[in-house]
């Protein structure tokens, strides 16, 4: 939702329009997490642009009651070599969002993802694994989801996966991660208008399958230690 030069929104105005709709659907805290990888390194200039755009968005969204924070979705290749992992942390939380690559030919399988998560953890930060249910590495070795959870890492599945928008195999795996209590977060994985930051549909299906209380806990930041201060809005 923060313009950063990657495959997300192109302008602050585009991000604001989507965030405003998310606020109307019940979201009151949203993390913008631009990608950081070999093609999109976090140079000092890029970080300045990202944080400047986030500041502009924050000012625009204040009246809507939506708080925007910044973090970065870090590719394992960067996590394995960068000496300063704290610069990628989620604002106000000692955690790093680690990308589980979506391509099957990157050479970054479960072993490499785990090595990157280990390195993040050794830096005193909590690894949050982004969309493992869509990653060929985890789809091939599905028991790795349970191992990651046993290590205390947070697994974050995508709302669109639960709604079947990424295919049946991905949906089954996403639900199995939740039902086995391996995944503890559900996120929108928003990018742009065709992938908006809406979670009300996920709240509906999660409530039906897992109960309203647990559904709210997957969406309200409880797993991050930032428990909800208000009840999520009813899904429309």
C-alpha cells in the first residue's frame, strides 16, 4: 500500500483510496511491507522514499481512524547476507516479515528459508513467514509448516488463499495450517486494486469454520502481541 518501486501501488493517492476502503470494512491498523530482494534492494534513497510516502499516507488516513505502519518483506537471499537485519523490522515490533518465494526454480527451498529465519532469530528478531501456503517449497514439504511453528516462528497465510483464489491445493494447505494451529496470522497480502487490503471476507469464512473468537485473533494482531482494542467490524 506504500509506493516503493515494486509491484504494489504506484502512487500515494492509489494507496489512500484502497486503505480508505479497508478502513470502511473494519481495518484500523495496517502494515505496508514493500519487497526487498536482489532486484529491489533497500538503498538509503529507496528507504527514504518509502518512509516519506508512508508519512504522507498516515496523515491522509488519520481522519479515517486507520493507522499505517511500515516493515519490509525480506527475501531469504537478503536475510542470509545482510549484516543489519533490524532495518527491515516491522515498526514497533521486533519481527521481520520473511518472504517464502513463490517461484519453484529460485533455489530457495525449505532449507534456505529456514536458514534465513534462523539468522533473523539470531539477530533477536521474530521471523514471520509470509504466504507459506503458496510457496512451492512448503507445498512440497508440508510438514515443514509444523516444524516452523514448533520453532516459535509465526506463519502468516493469505486471505485470498482461504477464499480459494489461489487454487484448491493452496486453499487446502492454508486451512490445514490454521486447523493444526501452525499458522497464527492471516493477512491481505495487498498489492494494488486487483489485490486489495480487504479482510472482511476472510473474517466471515474464518468465523464459520473456526469460530468468531479465534477468527478475530488471527486478524487483530494478537499473535504479534498487539491485541485488538476493538471488535472487528462485521463482514459485509
